[in-house]
C-alpha cells in the first residue's frame, strides 16, 4: 500500500471515497479487498476504485 495522495496515481489502483483518493495499491486485488471492507463498515459512503492504466473508475456496491 502506497502513501495517501490527493493526486490520481500514474500506476496501480486507488480507493476513492466521496471523490477523494484515500489509499493507493499496487494490485487490483488489494484495492478491491480494501474497498469492499470499507463499504461493509460504512455503507453510506460512495466508494470507487480508480484504475490508473485505463484511467477509469468502478463503483463498489454493498
């Protein structure tokens, strides 16, 4: 897990909470596991994964 940043990562994946980057990961699996756990704990938050390679976002559902 990389340090938190307010800029979009150039590589890897990031967990985005309410449109702010909160954590960066080297692997998709790590990012998904972290995002799913957060969504279980805080279902009201809007949590998305950001993929730096494709520059796309994926919404995490409860």
